[in-house]
C-alpha cells in the first residue's frame, strides 16, 4: 500500500515538473531567437565610388560653322577688286573626335583638361581644352555623377596630304572656342565610369588656309566667327 502511494506521488511530481519546465524552455528559446534577430547585420560590402583623380577617353563628333563679318569681306573686295560675299569665305565642318581627358578633384568643384583630336575630310585639328569652372555631385545610391563645365578650347589645324606642296601636311590655321558642356558619369563597377557629354560653343572663331580639293580647284581661305556643338561617349578610370 505504501509503495503504491509512493508511485502515485512520484507520477504527480513528474507531471508538475514537466508543466513548469516546458514554458521556461519555450521562453528561453524565444529569448534566444529574439537575441539573434536583434543582432546588428554585417557591414555592407564597399560599393561603387568615385575617386579624385581620373583618366579617360571619349569618342564623338563636332560641328562648327564660321562666317566672316561683312565689313571684312568688303575690305578684301576693295583691296583685290573681287566681288566675293561672306558665304564664299564661310567655314563649315563636321569632324570625328577622340578626346583624352583628365579629371582632378572628385565631387563638388573640380578641374578638367581635354586634348581633343578631330578628323575632317581634308584636315585634322589638335586641341587643348582647359576647364577651370566645373561642378558635379556624386550620388552613391545611383552611382551617378552629373556635372557641368565651362572653359576654353584652342586648336591648330593641319591639312591632309594633297598635290599642292604649299599646303600639303602643313599647319594651315587655328581655331578658338569658349565652350560649356553638361555630362553624366555612371559607375557600373568600382572606380570605372561610363560617360556622355554634350558641349556647345556660343562663341567660336578662326581662320584656315584650306588646300584645294582636286587639281581643278585652288587653295582658299575660310573662317570668321560663329558657333559649334559636340557630342561624345567615353570611359574613365576615376
């Protein structure tokens, strides 16, 4: 009889112990889970960024239109006895360009230098662009860098090979431009940027002593004042 009572009390004690320990164990698991959930996430990997020094190259084209003042044409006609008009001395060209470029300063205010080389049908030009006025803002979330720039560009013009020894492969003129441009750089990977830039020169001027096109034409002078615009795409390590 005593043994039976002992086993009954042992069974009741075991049931009560399980009832007490199970909620405590569940609460401990919940606490551990909450502790794991609340732990800070690992730091994100280093994203695409922009440096302060960049070298790159752009490919594109440029168009320029120059016309001499009417007073200049009148002076030439009076001196030579000719009856030329301003259109006879006007200069228009479309050229392909390759432009090595230098970027210093990262985001905010920066300095830019371009070395554009242009190839037209009967001449090539070699330029130097200095742009002290530049401002851009890097947007890390989008890996974009929109910017604006303003400066000056000067170029020397060299003729291509021609049958006329007076102008063949010679320096035949010079051009100057006041240029403003807007551009956008996109960083698809770390420090590598793809870029697009559109430029406009509200003032451009120059004079060229262009070689003859064929054996039946003559060397002629073109130039004056006007405007130019350009568009280019590029890649840059920045």
